[in-house]
């Protein structure tokens, strides 16, 4: 089925599933006990290995099949570079900031993707801008509601936000250059290499973890990456980067709820009010941005 043939309901379900899946990343990463860049490396390399068989499998639908071109590979590698920076810096930030603060800051990539999208001829529509502003106000309030985070944690999450915005815009560019089944392994493998470099520079071990930690690393690859990020990249085939990143602004809500249940992080009651503001902005941005 061509991507534009998806109905509006199907598009919304794909985005909702993707956001739900990526919302689990921060909690799973913390439960693994693996340092940020090392966790990013294993998350990306496992994802690349799992998806590579799909890339080499013959396809009888010409819409889904494509040949590798230098231009397409370069776009995939550029996206992988940004994804590696995004994942490594954000997962590192979880050691210095609470889940609520880290995820809300990193999800401001919606703002940066909107700016970067202007360069590819897709400026955000007025309702999308309003929705993103509302969400960012909610994110700002939500961050201030939890005083347990350090400046370093905020800076690392912000680096993740900027690089994440670039990653999503490059994913949008890739739709005309490379099929999704080829794009994903290239992007994830490149991100794994970038994460490996960061891990080496920081002296983070890549092995020697417990069986439980390896189990969480596998879940980190399967749920937020193979399912979550792959569906986000699918969404970029039929929706603008601004729409997709606007939807991902809902991630801090799901992540904070999971952190409450699984990690015992109990944010103040006002946090939930600010989450409602974030969701209001998300709804407005997504509704106005989905292409029929």
C-alpha cells in the first residue's frame, strides 16, 4: 500500500503506536543500568541487525523497493549521525536529570525540526506553530515543576533536541531518495558507529553486563527503536517533520507515567496539569498537519 493511501485513522494509529513505544525508552534505559552512549550503541546495532534481513529481502512492490544510490546512502548516513548524537546525549542526560525533565527537554526537537523544515520547503502551518508553542509552554512548566535535575542534564538533553530535530528532517528528505527498508538499517548502523565513538571517548564499557541488563538492552532496541522509531520514520513518509515531532511531544507524558509506576518517581500534582497542556498542543499540531 503506498504511504499516501493510508487513511487518516491509520495515520493517527501509526503515530500513536510510535509515540507509545518511544515513551518506554527512558525507563528501559535506566532499568538496564548501562551507561548512556553504550546503551545507545547496543540499541542501534541490535536494531540494525534485526532490520537488515528485511532490506535484502526481494520486494515485488515497486513502491517499497529501490536501489542504493550514493545520494540516498549519504542522506541515510547523515540522519544516522544526527540520531547517534541525539541518542547518546539524551541517554547520558538521564544520569543527571529525572525522566520528566530529560524527556521534556529532548522533545523540544519539534521546535528545531520546524526551523530546519523551512530549508526543505516545508514551513510549519499556522495551527502547527500554535500547537507547538502551546506544547513548549507545557514542557517549560513541566520542567520547572521538578527541581531535581542538574544543568548538565539539561544541556545534554538540549543537544539531543537539536540533533533530533535534524534527524527527523533528514528522515523526511529520505522519502524521495531511499526506500524505508533500506533507509532504516543504514541510519541505525551509522548511529551505532557514532554511539560507539562517544562510548570509547568516555571510557564506557560495552560488555560485562548482567543477563538482566542485556535483556533490557534487547527491549530498548525492540520497543522504542524497531517499533517506535521505525514507525516514526514511516510517518515521515506521509506527514511533515513538524507533524511527527509535534506528536512526539506526547512522549514526556508516557515516560513520566512509566517512571512513576516502574521507578517510583513521584512528581508533584502540578506536573499532570502541565502534561495536559502538552497534550493539547500535540493534538492541535497533529490534527492540522496530517496529509490526507
